[in-house]
C-alpha cells in the first residue's frame, strides 16, 4: 500500500481491475512465510500457506526476474562464477539464480572505472520531516557492503553516492542531474517530490531503480523503475474488500485525512475514489498542512459525522499525533488504518493512543525474519553500515532495488551499458527479492495487488487478518 506521501498499487487494464493469477497469491504467501507453495486460489480468493520447516528453509519462489527471457528462480543454482553469501543464510549477493554474463568487452562509462561501479541514491534526508527517507540510503549502502564483502562485477566493487533531495522538487532535479553526470545508475532512491528530476532522468537516459516511485511523472519515465511498482491510477481491491467483509457498516462511514503535499494528495484522493467504487461511503475527506500540529479540528469533524473508519496519509510522527488527538477527544473509530510507512518504531512507541491501529503492507514483516533469510541479511548488514539504525519499509525496498541492480548487471556482464540495463529491467516480472515482498512487476510497472495487514499493540507489531497476503483485482480511480 503506500508510503508517507505516495501509495504503490498496480497498473492493470480495465476500469474494474482484473483477477489476480492464483499462482501469484500462492507465491506471495509462500515468500512471506518461508514455505513452499502448497495451495492455489481461484479467482477472487486468497490463499493460506501453512508455515513449516526451520528458519532458512525458504523454498524457491518463482518470479525473481528474468534473464534473456528465462525466469530466474531465487534459491536456484548459479550458472556463472558467483561467490558465497558471506553469512546470514540468504542468497549470494549477485543472485543465486542468476547466470553471470561474460566480462568480455566490458567498457568503462560514466560512473564506471577499472575498480568500481558508482551508483546514486537520491533520497529526502532533510526538510519538513528530517531523515524521512534516510533509511533508503542506509539500506542501499548496506547491500553494497554485502556485495563488496563477497563479490565483484567484472573486477569492480560497488560504490554508493548519496544525494539529498531535501523534500522538494528543485533539489530532486539537482540531485538527478548530478547522478546523470557522476554515476552509472540511480539505485534505491526515494523522494516525496521525485517529479522534480523526472524530465532530467528522461533526457540523460540514466537507469533508475527506485526503492519506491512516488509520483506519476517519474513513473512515466521510460528508464525509471521501482522495486515496489508505481501507483499508476489503480488501487488494490484487497484493501477495501477485506474490511467490507469483516465490518461493512463501518465502511459506510469512512474518513480520509492526508498530508497536503505532492503525491499524498493524488494518492489519497485516488484511494477514496477506488474504495467508493468498491462500495465504501466517505463522510469526511480532508487534507492537512505538512507543518500543521493541531489535529483537533479534524478529529472533532470526524467525531461529529460519526466516522467509523479513519484512513490517513502522513509520516509516522503525523500518525501518532492524529492518534493522540483522537484519544484526547474521546473519539474511538472502529479502525484507524495507515500506510506502510507507519510500520515504524516511532509509531509503535506512540503509546496507548496508537494501540490496535492497522497498517497495510505488501512485504514481509521484520518480526518474521527467522523464517526469511533475505530479511536476516538486510537486518545484519544494516547494522554493520549504520549501527543502531532501525529497519524500515523504504529501507526494505531500497535493499530490494540494490539486489535487483546487482542481479541485472551481473547477468549482463561485459554487455553492461545504461541502455542494456534498462532493456533488461523491462523484462523483470514478479520480483520478490527472495521473498522480502509480494511479487512486483517491475518491468511493466505493475504491483502485485497483494497486501497483508499488521496491527500494533503495546508497542509491538503482529499480523492482523491472518499471517497471509490478501490478493485480488485492481480498481481504477481515473
């Protein structure tokens, strides 16, 4: 589902969406639980896959990407010279199912020297919410450290150059231009205002694998991709449909409050339209300013209108502020549902006010690391690069983006150029980063449409609605 200022969903043809491939449902649950695919679902159904085996026993999950038109299966054997993983129980840094391309003919280019391949990570590190996407930089650097500890790409190590997009379009444009001039590709980036550098990226044709693309302008860039696929103009049915099944009366008195900044506006309004098409009724929809601290008036309005479900777009700090405002006003909606960026230590530590609130996620929770070797790798190397840093949703997808870059570049070998990397990325479908998240159609920029729900209680996260993904069609909000 989304981040502080944007949401990621799927781009599928048809106003009413389409049914998800049953195999994708099974793959998504299998990847999350660290199990083999043991069940399939019919159209419109969800699939439960029973947990089993010891930690580290993840079975191959089809759809880790494609090389030369052939699927790459995480957990398979490497067809080239790929060294070990260096600990953590996950796949090798260059990809366990990737055949390394021949290094014959390898040529240096912008950002590539005889000893290193330099990539850019553009992220909001300063601005109204300081450090909001710094975890994307940390995670990209963590993957680079992991890669460099075990591997090289045609004799070259991976270097990461971080640029601060400062939570504004101008800085994002400047950072994008610098990435074009100084690095080979942009990897793991995340900016709430990534519209700023969209035209620049198109002009210089630099390959970009964002952690998450937050604005349509960047999504429309032909050489720009996201480890979590962009929103487009669609929203996954699984979110409204689950709550319709479990508490339909509450869905008839829904509210949406959202930060009045960049992609958050379009994403929140779009979600409202999509959920209305799925039968929800909204009695209150309102933006709030990014620098606003008094949420009391919004709460009073929702309370007076009898709101039973509150949905919110904002940072973790904003979510805590809203929850405390509701508590102070004695306003107790049936559900307080947030985007995945609130799956965060700062939010969970918000006290009694945030208890029982729910987030929508398309990835494996950190609490399930014992069953997910790739998650253990992310957690381990994050601490080596940034001791004390907290794992985050943007960080998880930045790690995924870095792995995707390395696997594609490794497969290309001596044929690695910006153009060839872009062409290779267009062939990547059902990307899971070894089970870190639900399958993403990176090449076609279509998210899987599978989500799961998490709930916070007494500062701890647990599954809500079962330890599984809920999958379904996609609804247009055009």
